[in-house]
C-alpha cells in the first residue's frame, strides 16, 4: 500500500507543469518600468531604484 501511495505521489508531481522562470517575470516588470519611464511617469532616479529592486541588487 505504501509503495502504491508513493507511486501516485510521484505521478502527480511528474504531471505538474514546471513553474515559469522568474526571469520572465523580471523581464515583464522591467519592460513595464521602461514603458512608464518612456511616458515620463518615472524619473531616471525612480526608474533606477525600481530596476535595482526588481533585479534584487
């Protein structure tokens, strides 16, 4: 019974799609920030601050 449960757990885990990479989210955030800056809604300093936050540096 235990082996059957373990096999079911492995099958469920294997069937789950992989999580999207975090880099994709960062790219989207940076693109949004660049758009805001291009529209004049963010200053250079604000853009730099937010960019550093998104990149974790």
